[in-house]
C-alpha cells in the first residue's frame, strides 16, 4: 500500500473511531483516548523540529544558487498568484455565502448557550506599523526560536542575496554547508513521513472523540455552509492547476493527498511544509529552486481559504444577530478580510481577532468573534487543507512556467527522501 493510501486510511479510521467514542460516551473509552493523545503531539513536534533548519537551508541554497533576478522573478510571480487566488476566493464567497446562509433557518435559542460565557478575549494585537517593522528581525536567532517564519524568511533571502556577492570559493563553501543541512533534514523528514499514518491516526482520534456529538444541531448548519464553500473552492484548484501548469488533475490530486491529510489532522500549514516539499518536487516535477523559494513564502504569507471561512463566519454572525448587510457592507467585508489575510499575528485564532476593527466599523457585534472562535475547530481543518492545496497550486504553476530556468548547482532536495516512483 502506498504512503498516500496508508495516510488516508489512517485519517478515515481515526475519524470513524473518534466519532464512535463520542457517540458511546463511555468514560473508559475517553480515558484511553486521552492516554494515547500524546502520540499525535509527539509526531507534530517531530515535524516542527525540521521546519526551521529546512526552510532556512532551502531558501539560502535556492536563492544563492541562481541569481537575484531569478529569485525576484519567482517571488514576484508567486505574490501575483497569491493575490489573484485570495481575491477570487473572497469574491466567490461574497456572491455565494449570503444566499446559502439566508436559506438556512437558524434557531436563535439553540445558540443561547453558546453565547453564554463567549466573548472576545483581551489579546494585545501588534499594530500594523509594528508588524511591518518586525519583518526585518533584530535578532534572527530569536525569530527562529519564536517560530516567526516571515521575518526569518526575510533574513534568509537577504543572507542568500549577500552570498551571491561574495567570491566564488567562499560562496561554494557556504552553499555546501547549507546543502548538507537540507539533505540531513530531508532524511529526517523521510523518517517522519514513514510513520505519518500513525501520527495522523492519533491526532484525529481525540479530535473526533471530543467534537463528534457537538457537531449535531444548529451549529452543524453553519459548519456545513462554511466547510462546504471551502471544499468547493478547494475543488476548483484542481482544474485551475491542470489548465495553468499542464499537470493532470489525477497527478495533482495524488501528490496533494498526503499533504492534505497532514494539514487536516494538524491544522497547521507549517507542519505540512515538509510533506509539500517532497510532493511538489518528486510527484509534480517542480524544480528545487522554485520549490525552495515558493513554498516557504506561501506557508507564511498565503492564506487562500482563510477569507472564505472568515467572510462566511461574518455573514453568519450578522444573520444570527438579525443584522441586514447591504451590498456596500458585503463589499467592504470582502475587501477588508481578503486584504487582512496576509497579516497573520502570531496569536491563537489571530485570523479571527484581527477582524475586530472590521466588526466595529460596520457596527457588527464584536461578541460574535468569540462565538466564531468557539466554533473554529472544524472550519480551521478545512481552511488549512485548502491553504496547502493552494500552495501546491502556486508551486505547480510556477514550476512549469520556469522549467527552462537555469538551475545549476541545485540544493539537496526532497527527491532523496522516499524511494517511491514518480507517477506518470
């Protein structure tokens, strides 16, 4: 059985067993689930352990192995695709979500218990000015320790561009070191991916056991609309990729499947990065230089499905509190949420907290953000899955557009990780 099949089987098995435990409601079963829960956490920690050295080494070798013009061209095209895809997803949601939610009759009493004790937590969000200043880290080691990916990426790219300017003998020595680091990290990634079915199973088992029953009732209708729209947007990525890159839908789906399973179970694009690096180059044939530049930037900056989920949630809150939104309000919400999706504070549910200014400007109840946070677990699984799929789309499109790009002295890449044949 292939790795993809084993990971997907583990995902389905974990969800099914977890829902069964939630339905039975037996204390002993919950105790067993709680006892095995750390296994999934250990697997996620193992993935995260490789991310920082892998991202830094791949970025430096990818940028410094080419030229400043090549790196700028790939990065510029990636940013254009980010904006186009986010804008398209947000516009799709603005057109489809209001009539869908309007067709659903919510029982306000069913949400009364959810409103009790639900409010916006006092979280200090950094002003946008401070976020901009923080993009250049005063201490890159501290940024790596804190997991501040975007500042770390900025430093890595600046360092790589500086390496291009040093004499060739020193440049080759530096690149050899970072290639060796990348190779070692990718070997570890291979080990981690080998046990991915075990990690995925023990991640989704407690998740399903603790939330299965709670999905029944009025909450389920909102979740159905939100997750359904995200799923439709995700499905649209397959033909878009096929048309823009020449990669068949089947090949793209096969490459994305293990990445999506990791994303769905961990709810972390960053934790899915090692699997994306492997799949993009080995299964899709994307050059290592494009992979090394595009995917680290994408997981830090590109949140394709976040506006879809957040816009739908905002419309849901408005309907729940009996607030009618006009065309101008809908347009303002759509534009603001899409734009702010690129600004991701490093706080829990930061993508929702940052919407508070939008709510206040449009006289929406800020308490509704607290309600969305309480319901965010399931939508976030779908959002993350769609996000990593969009990352793969960008890598595939840029990889095929730049397949003639000179890639001499390529860094060590994911092709050494797993000994499995490339699909036709």
